[in-house]
C-alpha cells in the first residue's frame, strides 16, 4: 500500500503514532529529509539525516523491546535496510533519491509504524 506524500513535505497529525517522543522524532525526520531535498549538495544535511534516523530507530526499537513487541524483528530488518541505503548516499542527491526518501518515510510511518500504536 502506498500513501500520499504531503506537499509541502511536513509532518502533520495524520502521522501521529500516539507516543509524543516518537511523534517528535518523526517530525525531525521530515525536517531532515526536507532540508536534504532543498540542499542537495549539503553533505552536513545528509550526515545529520543519517544520525537522526539511526537515533530514532534505536529509540523505537528500545521501546518495542521493553514491551516485547511481536513485530520487532521484522521492523528492525526494515530499519536496517533503510539505514544501509542512506549510508551509501553521496551528495549531490538526485530527484530519484529525494523522492525515495520522502515516500519511504511516509509509507513506513503509516504502513509499518502504525502497527505498534498502543502496543509499545
């Protein structure tokens, strides 16, 4: 299933996962991707995106571990694949890469993260 990518590319209430810390981190991810999209040659923006992604995934997986969330292994696998992809990126970012990142985050939150709502 594919979800609509908001334009402008900003987090909104339709992305709420019901955990304030994760919602705030998701907002930061939107901001980082938007910054990379508008500053495609900015290596520091890309490095910051990678850091924010890695930190967020660690927080999310820690919460899942604490609650013995049943889908943790599959969820972590998806995280690891995305991290491997973005760690392999180089600036300047092209249209396909920016489009991929935008769509990935939208679809991940609404299609994967929503599965843990109320369960972690």
